[in-house]
C-alpha cells in the first residue's frame, strides 16, 4: 500500500525506478495510486484521474484498458489539472512505462503496407514530414528506439507511441489513418 491507501506496483529492481502518481482530484488531492511499471488495467485502482505527478521517467497513459484508446505522453513534471491540459476525459485506464533507449534511433517509414513502396529513413526528430519528404501518408514502418508519431506538424494533435519493432500497417500502432505529419524520438527528458 502507498501513503494514500492504494496498492502500489513495483518495477524491476535496477536501482532506477520510474514513478507516476495518479490523483483523483485536481491539485494532487484525494486518493492516489503510485505506479512504477506497465499496468494494463488501472480501473480497479481509482475511479477518476484529475491530476498526475511524474516523479521520474516517461509514460504513455491511455483512456482504455489494454493500452488502447486515446494516448497521452507524460514526462517528468506536475500536471495539477490533467483534464484542462489534455482535453481528455478523467478516465485513465492503463499506462505504459517508456524505457530509456541506449542504442541508435532509426525509423524507416514506408509508403505502402508490409514495408512496401517508397522508404524514408529518420534518425532524428522531424517537425514537418511534408517539408522534409514531400509525403505525409505512411502505411508501415520499422522502428529502432522509442518514438512518438503526431498527426499534425510541429508535434501537435493526436499522437502514437511506437516501441522497437515492425509495424506492418498503421492499424498496428492504433492509428486512425496513415497520415503522420511529425515525429519525435523519446529520449531521457
């Protein structure tokens, strides 16, 4: 149990613990739940979430269980009015810790499904894919490192978290369409 009377989860015993704390009320009030690892279903831990404190690390939070639904990136900091800041509802139903990536960052974006068609490669952040590649529709990708894809230029709008691996279709990253306008690496912030 944590200090707020809610059970807490523990991450790996590696000397570094990423920690996110969910509060039921604004300004860090009410019951709270401390999480130090991935959690696919937070529904039983708290009824609503109105403020969040990220003490260390980076996390993606989701408004549906199983890492589904709307996503929001959270880095170290205090979010005293989570609803006002994100425009999302007060339902945080799952969260995923983003590990620090120690290798090279590389993303290969493909025009067609299953790594087909024209391929564009990124190794750094790109605020505007149209300016750089004259394309904004990408249907598949191969990823080294941890990245955020945004539907709008300059890191705005709906975004999607991609872990290392192969994504054969935009539906694999839970995208609504193949439109991606900007991309950012997730490094220890």
